[in-house]
């Protein structure tokens, strides 16, 4: 969605440029059909971080408080990277898997439909 200034000629500085994050990039994570979370969560992560570290550190921090989190079957989880099908490789860096600044990584858990089936 484009944003228009009310003042002609206004030029604002974009503060969310990758250069402003000290070597990190912002990566968003969302768990589809789990409405306990109103939006994807953002984390400043190094591009060199392997996906295994995301699974061990970031995903539990982002979604571990959900009552169904411990029931996730990661073998059947379906992943999207920037709205395209994605198969995370645990030992490969985010950057090498095409994860860039402000990328959105979403996952869906077919066996779980949200707390009390709220995602149905």
C-alpha cells in the first residue's frame, strides 16, 4: 500500500533500512491459523544464522506460550518464505536459503487448528 504525504515534496528517511540494524536483518515469523498471535513477530537476526538456531531459539521464544506449541509435529509442518513454498534446511544459513531483510517466514501445522479450533 503506497503512502502519500500531505505536504508536497516531503522526503522522510526510512529508519528500517538493513544498514540500521548492526549487521542483522529483520525477519518476521508467523504461525498460520493460530489466532492467539495477531500478527507475525519480528526478530533482528544475523543473515549467517543457521535455521537450526531459529528452531531452537527463535520459534520457541515467539510461540512457546501457546497451549498447542508442545504438540507441533515439525515433520509435517508446512512452510512459506515470502508467500512461496519453503523447505527449511537446518544446517544452512538464513541468507543462503533466500531469507532477506524483512522476509516473512510462516508455518502451518496441519494437525493443529488453533486453541479450541479457533483457526478453523
